[in-house]
C-alpha cells in the first residue's frame, strides 16, 4: 500500500528552499477557504500559537507568497481511494481530479465533496505528527 502524496503547488527546487529556510518538511497540499495551500511541519513550534504547522499559499489578489498558521490541518479528514495496485490516491482540493497510475480508480472534490467509482474502497486519511496517513494507522 502506497499513499500518493506528491506536492503539486511547489516544484522540488522551491520545496528544498522552503525546507532549508523554515527547517520544515512538506506534509500535504490542500485548500483553506477556497485557496490552495501547502502545509509544512516545522522543527520548532511557533512562539505564539505553539503549532508546528504552517501553510504557504500564493495570494490570489497580490500574487505574493504568503504564510499563515496551519494549526487546523490535524482536524481535517481527506478521503483516499485505493487502486487495484494498492496505491491510495486523494483529491487535494475542489476540482482536483486524480486518476490512479494503474487507471483503475479516480477521485475528485478535495475535502469539499467526494466523487469516485461506486465500489471504490475509500480510506479516511488524517495528518498526525507531521504526516498524512491512513486513519487506522494512527
């Protein structure tokens, strides 16, 4: 079983810079209030909020990179879908249509709604301790 959680918002060279600058690791791409964001988990908690999570996003109005708290991420549930080859795919945000690498399942809707095959095996996913993983593994 492999959870397919590749980044989609930032390219590898940007992720390397973010990891180094913030001493943080990529967790998941998702959306908050309709804005796509990448969630990271930092070595050190924020001095005010105490959270190790932060979100980076591109401001849709000014086009600037912005940072905000990602404290809310552990409260979110993602729905993964298991492909015949054992891969678990999930939709990161509304209208993020995904097809498994073996072509046996698809998923769409992010956390807003779930659209997939009628008989697809759905797997709840959660972020815990800086990692996205199947809920039963927690």
